[in-house]
C-alpha cells in the first residue's frame, strides 16, 4: 500500500502538471477510467506493461520522460516535471539563535500592474514592523525580493536564507474591494502554522496597507512563540537555552490550568538560572506568577504578588526597551490595584510595540478604572483585531467583556464573555462576567445556567469572596455584585 500511495502522489502531480483528466489518461493508455482511479487513490499500481504505456502517454506531453523517472524521490520527481527547481548544492545556512523569518513577495492575483506597488509596499511594511521586534531575526527586503515572480519551494527558501519560518501571501482586487491573504509556513517541513484573509475597501491604499501590515504582525508573534514552544517540547531539557525554556513555558501557559501554569513557572525559573540577565525570562516569570497568585493557586498570595513585582522590576532594569517587561509591570500593578502605575506601564508597552495584543487588552481593562471605558473598548477591540487567532484569545475576549460591562453594554459584554468561556471551558473570570451581565439584562434563567458552570469551575464561590478578591473599579463593583446576587450567588 505504501508503494501504491507513493505512486499515487506522483500520478497526481503528473495529472495536475500536464492538465490531464483521468479519463483522458485512461484513453491514452488503453485502460478503463476505473483502473486509473485505483492508481490515483493508491489502491494499486500499474503492471510493467501498463507502466510502459503510461510512460509513453506522459512523454507525449513531457519530452524525454522515461520509465526510470518514476523511481525518482518526491522532490526530484517534481523537478523532473518542471514544477520545482533543483535543491541548492550550497550547505544550508545555520539558523540564528532566535526565531527567524523571511517575508516573500506577495503574489498579485489581480492582473492589474498597479497592484504590484501595493503588494510590494505591503511586504515592506510587514518586514519593517517585524524588524522592530528584537525577538525575531528578519531577512532584509532585498534578499526576499530575489524570489519575486516565482513559486519557490519554502524548504529551499529556508535553506538558502537560513530561516525557520516563511510568510507568503497574495493580493487580489475586484472593483473597489481588496482581498489580502497571508500564511505562515515552517520552512523545514512545509507545515502551515497560521493563515488569515483580510477583505477591505480600497479607498485609501496607504491606510489599508498599514492596517493589514499591523494585523499580520500582531498575529504572527503569538503563533511563532507557540510554534517555538512546540519545537522545544521535542528537545531534552538539558539541551535547552534560556530562550528555549521561555518558549516552552509559553506553550504550557496558554493552557491556563493550574498544573500547566505551575509547569510554566518552573521552566521560567530554569530559564533565569540559565541566564540571570535575560530580561524576557524575568518578564514572563512575573506574568505567570501574578496570574497564579490572582487565581489563588500559590500558598503565599501576598508574597507571590511581591515576588512578581520584583521580577517585573528586574526585567525593566535589565532591558527598559522590552515591551514585555513593561507589560509584566503593568499586569502586576493592575492585579494589585495600583491602577495609575498600571496605566503608565501598559501605555509604554503599546508605545514600544503597537502590535502587542496582550498589552492593548490589559490597557483597555485598566482604562475602565479611570472611567474611560469607551477608550478601553477601542484597545480591547484592537487586541482582538490584530491577533484574531491568538492562542490566548479567551483572555483577550475576557478583557473586552470587562470594558463593555463597564460601559453598561451588557448584551455585548455577555456575548464576549460567552465566547471566552466557550473557547476556554471553566474560565471562571469570564463566567462571572457572563452571569452578572445576563442577570442585569433580565435573563435570569441564562444567568442561573452560567452560575452553575461558574460554581463547577470555582467551588465555594460567594459574593463575599468576589467583593474581596475580584479586581473591579469602585464605581462598578456594586453593579457587578448586584448582577451576581440576582443570579443567585450566595452571600
């Protein structure tokens, strides 16, 4: 069967490359169409006689194609058909010590030469935005442009440019509408890691270009961190460096369960042991520790808050230009009710990296404490827009629900909280907002239903516990508690 499947893949390439139907090929070989279908599905392979007839049929369309060509390996077979270029004989460039990416020229699918400028400008903006992040090694535009006009194999691109990831895309215009597609590929395997499509009006080309570039970059960072975490899972801990421990911790952190968060915290402590001067390790350590303390998952809650604050302070001391360091400080400050400090730190984080979805999300929530809920909604909505497939999307949705609730937009708050709890079952924070918002809307049956889910996720929860431990603005707390009371949460 394995041989049959291997032949089936080659036959599929032949049919597509030569634009032949199975019926037409069957007629050329002199067999029934069902026989070709069995070859194409891997159920059987041609007899020697039929293979000779098949080879003769292919050679009528592809000169000099011979019997021996069927024995070529996949890549060599593709080269023989003319749909790939021979692999470079130059040795592959060594990969940098951090995630590396090449942004290939976007294909102009419109047939409109004017769109070439738009596509090239899009790529340039994405490369510029990615280059602002010191987390990535980004191939310069001139090197990427060498692939313009072709359909290179991403594995070959990875070898020639020495990168782990390749971003490719296309631009299509129909009337006054633009469609931009982008996809992130792991170069070594050809595996698709992320893909997104953007549809918009082509009214202001430069504005659209900037917005799409920001959205693509905002989406890429968490996807690459997640992919890096998956790669480090396949390595032995003894082989990891500080960056490896941090990315592996990120992969555990997104699960957000107590066990996984503890594993992430342990890995980050190993990262700091490995390189005490690595600011990013201290920043992530602060984030995980304060989140665990806030959930009540650490024995010494007060001491853990203080330790998280110290980790954030140390991260900034080591690298004041790292947006993650300021995000960590802002998160710690917001969860310990130091909202002025949180606002300043999170504002700095988004200034350092305008595409930092988590920072926009937390900043939006903090703005509610300053009675600036509508402004906060713009930040939380932006976080969701620039990173629509973020592995931490439930957290982004939860912050959006908070800002909507603070603006008394209870129906929208309930919708956002419901999506968050669906994407992360047992997410107590979103279930609390969902329950209160539904009750305030008069949907008592719905509120009681989500309250049951909340009580399963957080056994023993009471109004007194919420009042003491849940961080809500003073002006909003009575309303929030009233919704939970209406739903039936005990005192």
